């Protein structure tokens, strides 16, 4: 069962759930208070792994039945990296934050093939496990490549698509390769604090090698512009990228946007590559506005 940190589910399942997760549902004087977000800390080294692990968050009114949004992280990361998105996203959507195969608390399925179609199918399995027929699909970097593949392969399950920085992979695979994992200053941009940079450097330095290399290979061997993936995307699509930073991302984002029907491009003023983290609030603002507009036009 997926780890759940939402206020709605603590109310639904009772305080025993909170106790089992090692969090407190009671504030001062025993009043019902916000539950400590499990996304704020890395999973314990002895935390059990499972098939298609995800975290679920919903902090809106408990009587509402929100639409689902699923967040797909990048290489060498896990679901915890979306912490800055939750305060606003989880007020509007039932947010699912998956762990990709071999990362975080998800195991690699037996016989798993490291390809974007297989990873898109993996996302579909997470939605199945969560009981969600469709969702707003949101991915960052390598997760954005998976999100585009999912939207192309599963159009009926894609309400909208948001790609927060097109994955940039050079001929040597430098952008998201293990060899570049220590260069978090260039990935996060000059505005990132030393504490933030140190945190990400540690995360990438301790990432498991097999899924990190497998995910890199899956992205590097694909070309959605030539493979016809982009033209098969039917959902309203938002592409976001930075105006400066790592090579070819802005160029690729513009190229992709011209090939995806019903799409738009937002360029963020940043010299970072991982704008989903370094410019989280701005990214959330754009995604929420985009989804609201897509609903209005539907």
C-alpha cells in the first residue's frame, strides 16, 4: 500500500494510520493539526520496497472529490523532490507522486525493459494501483520524457500534459548522466542556496547505479520528434523551460512545441536546468493556470 500523507486520508482511516506512519495528527492541546509531510525527509534506508510505490496527498476539503494529478520525477531522484509543489497542488488535486523503478521505494519489475514505452506503462500501473482512470500528467526532465510518451500511448488517461523542462541529453549523455551528478550548481542555477545544492549533490551521489543508467539510456535512445510521439499527443500540453542554462533545452522545447497539437510554451527566466525545484512556485503557478484554462476550453 502506498504511503499516504494527506489530511483527508488521516481523517478517513483514523488516527491509527498516523501513528503507524510515525507522524502526529494532533496539534497543540490535542487539536487536529496538519500532518507532517513525509516528503520532507529521505526514506529510511531500511524502508521496504514495493511494486509501483507512490505517495498520495490531498489537503483540500475532505468532502471534495478532486481530479488526480501524477508527478513524475527525473533521474536519480524519487517522489520526495516534489515537496515544494504540495502546498498548492494538493489543495486542488489528489496528487500522486510515484517512485520510478529502482528509485525511492519502488523495486524494478522482473524483466523490466529500460525504454520510454515501458516506463509509460509503469506509470499506467501506478494509476491502476491508485484506482485512477485518468490524470493530469506532470513530469520533470527525464520524467517529462516519460510523461510525453505516456500521453502519446495513453491518450484516454491523459487529461492534460505538463513537461517541466525537456530532458537535454547530448551525444555523450552529459545532461543526466551519472558523470554529471555532482554538478548540481549548474543544474539548479545560481540562485540555489549552498544548502540546497549540497542536498541535491548527496541525493545524486547516492543514487542506485542500475536505475540511473537505465533511465538515462531510455531517454538517450529515444527521439520523440522523429519517432512520431509528439504528433500523437492529443491532450492540452504545456512545455516549460528556462531561458538560460544547459545547452539545447530551449531549442528542443521550441521544436517540440511546434510538433505537439494544442500546446503552448512558457519560458522561465532562470539559468537552472531543474526549474521544477529551483523555480518551483513559478512552475506551479503556470501549471495551475494552464490546467484551469484547459478546463475552460474543454
